[in-house]
C-alpha cells in the first residue's frame, strides 16, 4: 500500500479560528469533505463552504453544555481505523463509519486561563477532553491520518496540501504526529502542575527552545529553553551564546540585589562580579566598577540597575565588552553603543524569575528554591564589643549582596559602596581571603577601613586574623560554627566589628 495518501475528508474542531480560513478554502477547492462542530461549523458555513455537522455522523447532539461533542465510536473509528487491516475495513462498512483522513484541532487555552487569574471553575472548564482525545487518536494512527494539533502548524499544513495537491507522505504525517504529541504532553503537564502539591514530583515542559551556536565549548551542542524575549528586548548585536546566557543570568541575579538602591553598575566575568559600585550617577558608578578590575572587565557582561545615559555609554564604548544590560537607555546612548557591531545590547524587562532552580546531577536533577534572602540591617546581630559604624554597616550589606552571588568559597571586600576585590571559587576560605587581599594590592586599593563578607561561617579565627592584618575593620558572616567564639574573641581583642546574619549563602 502506498505511504502517500490523498486527503478526502477532514474533521475540523478548533477553539481559535485564526489562520484557519485559507486551509478550509484550499480543502474545499480540493473536494475534501468537511466535518465540524459548534463554532467551527458556523465559521465554515459563514465562508459559504459546505460542512457536515458531527451530529449527522453520530446521530447524537452535543450534550452537557458542549462538554461532549466528538466523543463517539463513529468519530474515533473514522480516525483510528487501519486502512491495511481487513477486519478494520469490514467494521467500517458494517457500522457505516466515515473515513477521516485529516484532523485539525486546537485545545482550550488552559495555561492562559490560569495565568489570567480566573476562578477555579473557569480553569476546570478549560481542561479539554474531546480535543486531547482527537489529538492522541490522530497522532497514534499517523500511518493513515494527518493530525494538526496547533495553530502553529497551520502554515505547514497549508504548504503541504498546496504543494502536494492534497496528499501527504508518511514522513509528513509522522512529523505532524510528533508535534501533536508535544502539544498533548505539554498540555497535560500544565494541568498536572496546576493541581500538584507534591514537591517530590517534578514535571516541566518548555515549548520554545532555541539552538545556540554551541555549548560552553565549540565541540558541545547548546540549547536554551525559555522565553528570552519576555525577559529582554534585544536592540543590537550578535546572537547570544551559551556562555553569554550564563553570564547574563548571573548579572540579572546580582543586580536584582540592588534593584531599589541608588545608581549601581556591575561588571561580570565567568558568572562572578569583577566590578561593582553604587554612586550618585550611573556614569560615576560605571567608572568606579571598571576601576575595580579593568583587566577582567575586558570581554565582560555589564549591567546597570537604572537607565544608561549618553555619558555612561561613551565611557562603556571605550571598553570591549560582550553584553550591556539596563532597564532603559537614552536614544543617544544606544546610538553610541551600537558602534561596536557585535556588542549585544539588552533592555531588561521586569519579569519574575522562576521560584525554583534546576540543574542536572548524576542521572537526574537537583532542584532547590531560589535563594530569596538578601541580608539587610534587620538581620544583623553584632557579636563583638566593637560596633560597626553606619558606613561600615552599609558596606557590610553591600559586600554581602555580592558575596551571595559569587561562587563559593568566597570572600568579598567592599569600601564606600565599591567592590574592592574578591576571592572566588576557592577550595578553602583562607585561600579565598588571600586571593582577595592579593588582588586588592595588585590594583592599588587600600584595604584599611574596608569591610569583609564571607558566604559561610569561620570554623577557626585564621580568616579574621588575616583580615585584620590586611586592614579590614568590619566583618559580616552567617555565624553558626561550634567555634564561633574563637573568631569573636580575636575580634574583641583586636577592635574588629563583626556581625552575624544567620543565613549562609553558598553558591556552587
């Protein structure tokens, strides 16, 4: 039997009629018998095209307020019969079941209804029963049946029936079946997640994946699954790479800590801040952030918590950087930044990030709640005789925000609203501190009077000893070590102020 089949009959039952008219007209032009229900039937009739109501096949009206329309053996027999199976052929004749070669259906907008804040009653009514059953039946029997399960495939169907004069190949039908099963599985996943309260069960379906140039390295394939366009308006530049996206993610999470602060600018490299400063103007903040580590800033990702003006753009334009992100730009600033052909310019939209973080681990996934705690003055508990000054408290909070978003083990030094240096991703906290001290010295920063943040507690007093020798005068850490007193006693003996937050900020 030939695997290329001519469409002679079609069942059309859709929620959205957008883009349907040219398909209906083409099918009619090709003498295809059309079957339909409810609003779709009226739509086809209004085009002046003959259509057979489903009730004429089933001899049964729509019931239960439209909840039951197509759920009938004559409908599903017409879709599911195997044309090369003699028993099926005989039963089709015996029960007077019409052949249905093409099924066009889309589902009630369940996700949109949930997102709209509708009542549970309205949401329940948007759980499609007949449509999902038609999709599964048509996709299962792809050897004989064409299934179109989404308005997204209308263009593909129209091209096929136009170019192939109403015929489809087995490869065409298998492709459409694959797309249909994606629609049905995504839909069921959304419904499950609406009802699910068991945190030990995880289901996720993301429909809008995009192929990246490559992964972390050129020999690795890379993909992004998410709605990038919802988060950003891209104004200029080349396509973002896998590594760009990781850095952009780190930048967005970091700058969120300073969302309500004064003008703040951050420069990141390999997911860590190499420069960050808060100032009266964004231009001043950028220049101070750049001064933190101008070497690492080369090829970095830049992000601002406020509009980038012309003056700031002119300064940025002197630096080679991969990505610039801000909530807004002056028109003149965009013109300047666009002078570099490949520089990616993004406008960050105010979009809520997922409440959970997911990453692969071994042969499965690790899932955790997002770290939504940002240390603030109310969290601080002074545990030393020496109290931090008002400026030191500001710098401690500032350093803690950076520390939270830096790879562990980490130590961060800050002074007067500026990142002085940090030790990132070290195997010991002492190593992180030594790295931070050496880096500060390399760029000529004076650590006298600076504040220090640690992402976890000190099990020994060695870190505060090294910090004191470097000139640090105030320390913020979560506390919680059984040997906290050792560090506290050293601080008391050496006039260091230390505060506990009670919150660890590991970032692996």
